[in-house]
């Protein structure tokens, strides 16, 4: 079993990598890292000596003074190298650099020089080192006004603010889940490489990304419709957008009931994508689910009985409770990386309709079990 530590574990990419490592408990042991380890030589040495692989993600991306960015990032690398030397570590060090290396700015310079310093450590010590030069990363839980323009656009649109395009250039992008898979490949590898250029998986103008996000805001957030998603990038972008909504106040969403002497008719979902629709009956006091998805889009619609739907973001403790009653049919959609369940809290059978955007494939189920 490989012992893996992540500097910057609580950051955008670090959080996704840490959670994904947790999906493979028989292959990886996660060695916890805290930000203050860089200020405590003993704690940093304990961390470094406990790792078979160290993914160095900790870095400062934004600051009013570019010099602070440069100094901070180089200091982090030099502290890590000092600890590697002090402990005689033979860990495989994987360094996250950026395509900003190619540009004339102090952030890019700090990443390039940091990568070169770690490569030099590996050559002199006989250690293993991999430098990964990474394009623009987007995905759920990125910080607006910090990690990416995608995060900023998603936050502003979902909170009914107006995004502003500063420069309408082409963006070469990689989804955070795709980047994590690339990092996992290097963790598993025994090979060193001073500079792996991670290929981007999509390229769009900033205005094209904004148009897609505006469509998701209008069709999904404002009107409850699942929009047309024409490729993997659009699915990833839509899932990213959904995670910036205030789901605690947004759900549950009540259906419109069309009632006449015959009974009621309810439109459960309008969608421009495919997928699979199922229904279940659940007897009282029984709970279904307690799992999460990393890419699937899913809707639970309660049409008869009383239900408690619970959601909890992986890696957090806060549980969101949504109470639904078939007398006023409603639905809740499941964000990616939120474990969820549904329990019959009524006295009779619970009737639920489920929609998911992919057919079930037992060989690639994207279903990971964890109690809410």
C-alpha cells in the first residue's frame, strides 16, 4: 500500500485528489497534511518521512503583490527540499506546475524555478521526481475570484450576479477529475520525469464558456430543465455549475400539479439529454442510497408518501435535510461528490421516481458507498 501525502490538501485540486485517493483504500493510505506544517520543522519532517509519494500542490495563486506570490512559492519548495534532505526521504515527489511557466509573470517563474529546484534535489539525492505542467483547471468547489474564471462565472451566475469578461481569449482547460486521474497515474508510476506537459482536454473562448453557463442558469436553475450536454466537457461544466448553487435553499423544488376530476398529472422532468428513469416503492423506516457519484446527474422525485432526503458533501460533516411529501410532489437533485440517501418517514409505502443521465454499467458504476 502506498502512503501518499498532499501539500495543499485542503485546496481546490488537493481536496479532489485526497477524496479520490479515499476511493481506493486497499491501494493508498492518505497521510494527512496541515497548512501549518510548513512553519513547524518537526511536523513537516514527520509528514515527509511517513510518505511514499508526496504531491506538492501548496502554492499561492493570487496576491496584490506578485513578489509575495514568488517568494511564498519558492519558500514552500525550499522548505520541502530541506525536509527531504533532513529525513533522507526516498519518496516520489510530484510537483504541480503550470503552463504559466511560459509567460512573463512571477507566478509562472515561481512554478518553473520550484520545479527545477526539486528536479535538482532528485538528481543529487537519487530520489524520484515528476514535474507536471498543467493547463487551466476547473471543477466543483473551486474558489471564485481565485482558482479560475469558470469558478467566478459559476458563482456569480448562480447568485444572480453579472459576470464580466475581461479578456475574451482562448482557454485550454482540464477538468479537475481528469487532472486527478493524471496525477494518480504518476503516483502509481515508478518513472521520473522533470517535465510532463499534461494535455488539455478542451479549448474554448471565454465568451463561449459564459454562454454555456448562462444557458445552464436559465434552463436548469431558473426552469428546472436538464440542458443539452453534447460532450464530456459540457457534462463536467454543468456539474461544476450545479455545485455553486445554494442547494440548501434551492431544494426541494415543488412540481406543478395539473388537477382535474380524474386526478393529477405531474411533469417530472424536462431534459435534453438521455439517461435512465426508474421508480421504487419503499416500506416505512427503510433507507435507500448512502452513496455518491463523481460525474452522474441524478434526480429524486417523491410522488407518494413522506420522505427525508439527506445530502452531505464528502469530507465535511454538515448534513442537509430535505422533507418531501407526495401530497405536494417535489424533487431534489444530487450534486456530484455529495453522499445521499432517502428514507421513508411515513406510515405507508413511499413512491419515488429516479432519473439519472447514464445507463447503469456495473463495470463503471460511478457509485461509491458512504453513509450520510
